[in-house]
């Protein structure tokens, strides 16, 4: 397990300075570290959060977008018709509900296809683990440096939860 | 008033303010009237001009940020109005060209004939909202918007009547980003 607080600290050390998203219980620890900060704005939908992050990036901020993988369905058009063609990067922290088919029914299909959706739309991603956080973060920063979005997939139990 | 007439009225008043455009004819009309580096032409992602504009406004509080939006775009992203009102950036000016149709896809009826969008904006918490229907009212109303503390919302009722010969935005999306970021520096 990774510490939510420490992870947010690391993101800030790397220059991330704008946070938004729609909650997922798997990300509740991360969001509770952000909720009362002025650089966090709750988003109403994931696609609106993609737009918000794009604007913040062009205004000089480095954005982080937290979402459940269900939000990938809502935001795929924004990633493909905004970020990928305009070269606007964002770090996406995406919970992986339905991993290995063990979850509530509404998560099973997306949990099965989210990796393929990311791959087929040309979005780079990595699965976060206990031992690869630094390596994955370095890779994310390289991709973001090229002007592209990068997704960190987060499985259940990866971060401490607070709910 | 026609959409083009409204653009011709507003564009000279923009100064060097960054403007985020909704997709469809709004990009193309504005591009045709005057192509500015500080124009972000969002050609896809219907509904997201407002959230992009909010991000710019929050990231650059020293700049007054204008969004040129459409009724169909606003209706698609009404939740974003709540984000704008909650974040309450003083430097945010939302202009909606309301022709009551999805003109870019062949003028199919939208819901804005029944739904007064400026009242939605007011009740959600925009600080300053106005509706304009006459051309001679537009300039003064926009001037007030630029002078007031935002977030502000100006609903401009326009007649459909886009000239389909109007060209497309010729810059590539990547160029649009680079130009816009240069203009923001
Ligand atoms: C997600 C999505 N759905 C549909 C479209 C097709 N589309 C492009 S522009 C447009 C109409 C936009 O309406 P409005 O904001 O009122 O602008 P107008 O065309 O009237 O100027 C539509 C439906 C799209 N680009 N994206
Ligand atoms: Mg319209």
C-alpha cells in the first residue's frame, strides 16, 4: 500500500499544481488530502474535468485529474478530440474498478476493457504498484513532457482509503 | 441580429484577452472576422469551451478570460455552470450566442427557446447576467461585462444565418495550442 499523503506530496514536488476530478472510493484517501486546498476544484463530470485541466495547463499549471474508470467512458471524446490532437498533457489517476471481474456488476465490463480502451485510443498508461511508483512517475513525466496525457491505473487497496 | 454581426461588434472590444471558442460555426465565424493568437479554437469536444475557459481563468487570474459559447454547447455542459459559479473567478466572462438551434449540424431545434440560459446562470450563482436581443444593445452590454467582477454571463440572442462558405480554421490543433500559450505569456 502507498500513502496517499506521501503520493500527493511527491506530485507537488514534481510540479503538479492543479487538481480536480470526480471521486471514487478507491481514491478517497488521495482526495481527502486535496479537498480543502485552494488548488483543488471538484468537477461535476470527468469530461468537464478534462476541459478544466486543459485550460489550466495552457495557463501554466501542471494538472492532475482523479477519476474512476467509469469516467473514462464519459471522457474518451475529450481525450481524443482535445488532449491527443492539441498536445495538451494531463496526469490522470484512474481507479480500476472491476479488476479481474471481482466487483459490483456495473464495473465488470469497464474493468475488463479499460486497458484496451486506453491502448486503442493511443493513451499511455501504467498500473501503479507498491514498488514501481517512482519509475512510473518518471515515465509519466516524460510522456507529459511530450504534451500527452498519461494515466496511472490504481487497483483496490493501493492507497489508504478514507470513507 | 445575425451571428456574424454580433462577432463584428464584440471582436474589436477584446483587446488582448484570451478567448476560448465553442466548436462548430462559432470557431469558424470568429476566425473569419479576426484570427487572433489569443483565440483558442476548440474544434471538437462539444460542451468543453466553458470548462477550458474556467481552467485558463483559474490558472491566470491576472487575465480576463472570455468564452464564446453556443446554446447547444451550454446545454450539453450545464453542470460546468455550477463549477464556474462555485469557483467564482472574477476574471471570467461567458458569452453565449443563442440561435436556439444546432446550426452547425443543420439547424436542428435546441431547448434554449424554452430554457432561458441566462436565468440558469443567474440562479446557479454567476454574479452578473444579461440578455441582449438588439444589436445596438450588444456593445454596451459587453462593455459592462468587461467592467464588472465576474463570473459574468451574456446571452446574445442571434438569428441563425451562418454563411456556409465561411472557411474552416486553417491552423492545426497543435498550432492553436502553441499560439494560445504564447499569447498567454
Ligand atoms: C459530442 C458531440 N456531439 C455532437 C457533435 C456535433 N455537433 C457539432 S457542432 C454542434 C452544434 C453546436 O450547437 P451550438 O452550441 O448551439 O452552436 P451553433 O452550431 O448553433 O453555432 C453539434 C451538435 C459534436 N461535435 N460532438
Ligand atoms: Mg446554437
